[in-house]
C-alpha cells in the first residue's frame, strides 16, 4: 500500500509539472526555452566536438551526475535524451513505480510529449542541480545562454590528425554496418554510389574515399571553440581565457569529470566506433596520416599546438583542479 501511494504521489507531481510547462507556451521547436523555466538550476555547456570522446561524457552528465538534458531539435538527440534519463531513473528505482520502460516510451507518439514526460519524471526522481544542452553545438551557439559562474562550460579535444582519423573510421564503419542510417545515406548520395560500389572503392582506392569523406564533412577544433565567427587561434584562445572554458584532452576525460563534479563517472571513456570489427581494423591499419593532414585547417593545428604549449594537454592527468586551471588561464 505504501509503495502504491508513493507511485501515485510521483504521478501527481509529474502531471502537475507538465501542466505548468504547457502553460508557459514553449515553442514546438524551442527546447532551449526550458532553461528559462528553471533559472535556479546551474547550466552546464559541453561543447561536443565530433570524435573527441563526447558520447560517454553526455551519458555521464545524465547518469552519473544527475544533469537534466535539453536536446537539440533533431530526433537523434531527443531519443538519446530520453534513453539516458530513463536509464538513470530506473537505476534509482523511481520510474519502476509508475510504469515499465516500454510504457514510458509508449505514452503517446509525440517525441516532444514523450521527452517532456520523461524529463519531468527524471527531475522528480533525481532533483537535478544542473541543466545541459545535448548535441553538437558550437561555443558561439551556447555562449548567449551562458550566465558566467556558477554556470560551467567545458570541452574535450584531440590532436587534429587523430580526430579526423577517427571521423573517417566512424563514417566508414557506420555506412557498412547500416546503409539506411541518415548519415550513411548522405554519404552514399555524396559519392553517388550504392553500398556495393562503396565497398569496391573502399578496397580499391581508400585514399580517394578518405579525401571525399573529409572534403564533405570534417570537424574543426577552432570553429567549435570560437565564440564568434573569428577562428584565428589568438581570438579563440582569448575567448577561452575570458569565459573560463575548461579544456581537457580526450584521454584525460575521466580525471577531468572527477575534478569538475567531485566523483568518478559511472561510464568510463568509450569509443563510439566498434573497432573490434576485423575489416575496420584492417582499414585503419592502412589509413595513412599523410592522407589526412591536407584536410586539417591551419587554425585548428595552431590552436592545438597552443594547448600543448600552455600546459592544457596533460593538465588533468597530472592532478589539475578547477582552481589551478583558472590560475593557469589567468597567468597566460
């Protein structure tokens, strides 16, 4: 009886909060408007640069640190937000009292309604202190929502050759694994070929394939970390210092998260590409750095060099703290 009463109490809280949100007239596509509804919650801005280890960080923000995720409008980020929140709340034993995992997803067919219902249940379950935007947003897109301390803005980075190498592996692997994925279809359309022809090109002329992939879609450290349209390394570095943006190398992300949030993350760093597949391993073995270097923009190369020179790379593995990091920025 007590458990049933508890479940009813949670359900009432969820319905009451949803009614309150619906009265605030948040635009159908403006999930960011949720931030203004909870001004008392600190805001975390993770600049998720592609192929820099962000997948596990996004998961940890929700599941290890109880941060409520606000998605971009794309179906992928909405679905991932729901997945992370359901996983976390179920581990905490709260959503078990108001329905099974399947029932949570099947309340209605609207992605927006499903997301909002799970968000409110997650907030009831976890009492989060933070909100964050889940997706590949650039620093300049996040900056208008950043209010300064105690809000937090951070990113993880990677040496540009390694970053683009990982991107090529990711695109090849997922195209072969599932040609019906949206990004797989986009790549095949770009090449104007079938999956069979893609396979032939991969085996016969991988250098051309790498060049086409990187000419069409590549991440830039400088463009993701710039706070305006100026990607000059001096300007980007100045913005990082002035806004107190925390930066860590991808290999340090576990120490980095522990330093920022006070405890070890639940999900340790993982690679979003399944590198255990034999064919991908053989492809990666033949993938040469000189095929990749012409596609690295000069600003990103110089910016990463700046991170090395200023002591950013290796800082967190060497016992760095948020306080000493801020001093490092002030002293440079």
